[in-house]
């Protein structure tokens, strides 16, 4: 968390507010939040923000100072966001970087990240090409049904591990993976290549439905996810199994939701998601 829906929500709000603006300064409250490219920092002064894209759970800003362009890669980690006015929402404590701007509605945006997993990378085009393979999995919102079938059939590991491997599928984390496996009726420990075509179909449909609805609800706020304007998401109200251990199965099968801890907690219904 934040996962794909939260990153997409942040990305859309930043795009609506920051495109075309000029960076006047990158101010750092702690230099180690720049995970790579600190020496590039002064280049960004006077650069225009041309584009903001989501790459999995990260944000990639394209900045131009003709004839050159460079990137700001923002990792959201476990708790990160980019905020317009953290002080107004009592969130000033964990701001680690400020990007000062001209020519848009915001004079400054703040990189906020309480647990400091993840950080910011200031990258030349060559450095971006080197960084990219770390998160070059397919995007769940753009992969086709056919490509999804091929991806699942090619993996011998557990389906949940495959979905959360950012080099295979970029953007899913523990919350949405648990939710979409429940929706599709697939046990988290099922072997990917042994899933029937009908189950893979259900999984693909569940992935599209859940992620799009979560984006429409502005993401899930479990503890501390905030949109740039400081507002919270609402999709946590629709969670069916995540952190619901002991609760009755929402399908009404009579069982209760179980939690099994491997490397991350899995939540599932033993009746609706049998391990065949
Ligand atoms: Zn059930």
C-alpha cells in the first residue's frame, strides 16, 4: 500500500494540477530520500513538467529543458504520497522533499512518506533505461486477456506470488491481490500453471473490475493513504477479505475468512477458494 489504484489516483491529480509548470527548486529535508541521482538535482531548476505517468506503483515525471529531458521517479513505497498542502491536514511531520513550482495552481508539492520505504530518483534518460527493468512487469490495466492467460500458464509458482512480483505484474500488492483472488474463487497458494482457463478468465475479469472500481473510489485508505489534495480513499469499505480474518464469508457460504501467514498475510475463504 499504496498499490496501483492509489498510485493512479495520485498520478491523475498531479497531472491535472502540475503539467506545464516550471520547477524552480528541489528542496530536501533529508538528502538520503534521493535514492539515486542527487548530483543531478540542480539540472531540474527551470525545467518544465511535460508528462506524469504511472509505472506500476511508481510515478514517472518527464521534465524538459530543451534540448534535454530528464526524469523524476517517485516511489510511493509502503506509505508515500505527494501532497499539495500537508500542513492543512496535519501531515507536515513526514515531509522529506519539496518541489517548488511556477506557472500552476500549486506553488509547491511535498513528498510525504512516514515509513520511508522507497524514495525519489533523479534520472537521465540513460539512467532511466537502467532502472526500468526493476519494475517492468505488465500493467494490469493494459494487459490483454490473451496475454494474461499466457503469463499465468508460463508460471509454475503460486498465483499470489506471481501477481505480486513487480517484474511480472507491476502494481499489485497484498490488499488487491487478496481481494481479486477471493472474487475469482482462487486459493492464494494455487499453482499458476494448473489453473483452468475458466479460472484465469475469472481472475482477469476480477482484476479489471476491482482495480477500476478502486480508482473510481479514489483508492483505499487503511491507515494513511492520502490523495495530493489531502482527501482519503473510500474503497476500503468494499474490501471483502483483506484484514477480515474470523469474519463470515461475504458469499454466505457459512465459513469464516482465514488468514495464513507466509511472507505476507493471505486472507481467503477455505470453502469459496478451495486448493484443488
Ligand atoms: Zn466462502
